[in-house]
C-alpha cells in the first residue's frame, strides 16, 4: 500500500547480475545509494522486503557498491531501530570493518554515529577492533588515521574511564607518534579529551598514570619532535 508493487519489484531486480551486465554496470551502485530512502519510505515494519537485496549489495564484487553502503549504514540503523540493527546490520558492519580501505573509510567516518545506536554490551565488543583502524592497506593514507583520531574524540563519551584507559589510550599514544604532523595535531586533542574524561569522572588515578606515561614517552624523548609533542599536549590539555 505504500508504494506500487511493480515499482518495488523493479527496484529489487536491480541487483540481478544479468541486468548489471546487460543494462548498466553502475546500476548496483545506484541501487545501493537509494536504499536508505527506500527503507525509510517502506518503514522498519517492511524491512523484510529489502533485507535480501541489502545483503546481496553488501557482498557485491564491486567495492564502489560496498563503499556506498558503508557510508550510509549509520543512517539505515536509525531507520531500522536497535533490534533490527543488531540482528541484520551489525554482521554487515563487521564485514565492512575488514574490507578494503576504500570501504572501511565509510564506516570509520560515521563510527560514532553507528556505535551510539548499539546497546552498551554490543558496543563494548568493538573496543577490541578499534585498534585495527590504525593499520591501513597503504601507510601513506594518513587521512584514514586522522579520521580515526577525530572519531575517537567523539567515541570517548560512549565508554567508561577504565575502557578508555585499557583500549583507547594505546591508540591515542600510537597516533601521537605518527609520521604525519596533521595526524599528530588531532591526536594531541584526543589525548587532552582523554585526560578530561578521566578527571570529569573522578578517575584521578587513571589520569595520573596517563600523565606519567606521557612524561616518560614524550617529555623525556631523545628526539625533539617528541618533546615538542609534549609541549603541544600540555597546551591543549
């Protein structure tokens, strides 16, 4: 009753490999691009009409199709709600995390937007995987690491101080020693945000341990760039 059945059937048929080969090789990408709009129109109660099509697109051999879905998966999660997201989108999301950098950047740019929609216990599972974002297919892809630091500043609010200390602290320290200055700059802001997180939550012991670690690693660094990093961290802190 929402949209004419022939129109929906026509849309769902766009993922047919034969159609892509004979009609338009870009048709799957266009289908992926418009999927959140179709899902919004149909409503979450009719998600079952689109579920198979979405899974087909998510495993498409063309990385541009998967990339398009990766950039919009957080929007689809809002449309579907937490239960459907946990059941149907989280497995797709996990697959994108292990994909090519061109696809991973899609989920990375909206990592906070997606994680905040998950229940706390499900969200906690990703603490182990955030470290993997530091490693990229191409080490010269510094914008990837820059985006990670930016997202982590937002993500801090989703985790308790102990989780931040045990998992996110290590990533921040690694990024502070990045070869690219732009990545280091944003990482100094991340370190400042972590310290604020500790003291705002009365986790003074964690804050003090982290400060001591910063002193050892940067203040007493044999290279000037490390000592400079410490000065900048003090400035943002």
